[in-house]
C-alpha cells in the first residue's frame, strides 16, 4: 500500500496549484482545490493504483475499464471541463453539450494542468509539457469552443513566454480573458455535442412492449456526435475541426 506516497503526491500537487492560484488572485480556489481527493471514494483508489509517474485514475481505468475515483472527482470539481456539460435544447433528446466554463475555472484548470505536469514529470518538466499534453489528447473536442480556445492560448503563452509572464498577464487581465483571447474563434469550429446511444426519453415507459411508440423510446441509436451549429449528426470524431 502506498498511503504516504499518495498523500505526498496529492499534497505536492495541491501546494503547486495553490501557489499558482495565489499568483493570479484566486485565493479561495487555491485553498480548496482538489479537496475531494482526500475523500474515501478517491483516496483509497489512489492508494490501490498508485504509480508515482501518472495519475492512479489511468491505472484504475486500465484495470476496471473505468475509474470510479475519476467519476467521483469530475462531478465535484469545477476546474474540470467534464463538469461543464448539460443537455442541449434544440438537439435530439439525450444530446449532451459542452458548456462555456466561467473564466475563473479555466484559470484554475490551467494551474492544475501545469501542476500535474510538474508533479509527474519532475526534473524532466518543461514549460511546453502542458501544451503538448493538451494537443495530444482529444479534450479540445469535448470543450465549448471558446473554452478550448482560451485554454489553448493560455497554454501556448506558457510554452512560449513562460509561467511568470502568463501568471502576470492573467492577474492583470482577469475578468476579461475571454474577450481578449477567445472572442475570435474560427467560424469553422462547430460546437460538438455527444449523444447517449439508446437513452430513453423522459417519461417513456421502460416496461412497455408496444411497437407503436418504439421510435420515441430511444433518443438516438447513432454512436457519434451532433453538430449543434449545422444540426447534423456526425459519426467522425475529428471531422474538419481546426484550431
């Protein structure tokens, strides 16, 4: 068991995030960041799947096919873009869309990503690491376009001009980062939403075997995406999305 090792990793990560948040003026978020990691639902799984070089959630996911710790965590911490999803009005029933994150949580997300890279990369850390991680993943596809663009530009600022410059810039312009950095998202970047295949609509009778309403029982049987801007269903993950 890796009780002490996991505890030290959490404390070190939170200490970094707290320092970064304080530098940009987000004192309360710095103090309360990731407190759910001390809860039994997250801490015990973290001990069980501790590695020290990557998040225990990754190893839990490999072992079980999902991470119960992560599912608990993302629903309680607003600096994760996965928290900011909701049903989309006007789209097929059951379609879930990314919601534009409040600026202060985008800043905390930036601090979190830098701190995570510092924690796991240790002496090999460079200021490009957080941007590289973002570009290699598919998180941008599941964020609101403006949130994705703002985070990308802040990460690029860190990679090109450094953490000190970026934190100073954020502190000077906090409250107006969206209009400064993300108000000119490319027009060809649609708001991508993901549908839940086979989800029943609200009020449908799950016990009914009548065939007359079978078309309204399921919201969607396609395993893909719904483009809110065009109103079209898509089955490709990346499509023509550009950044």
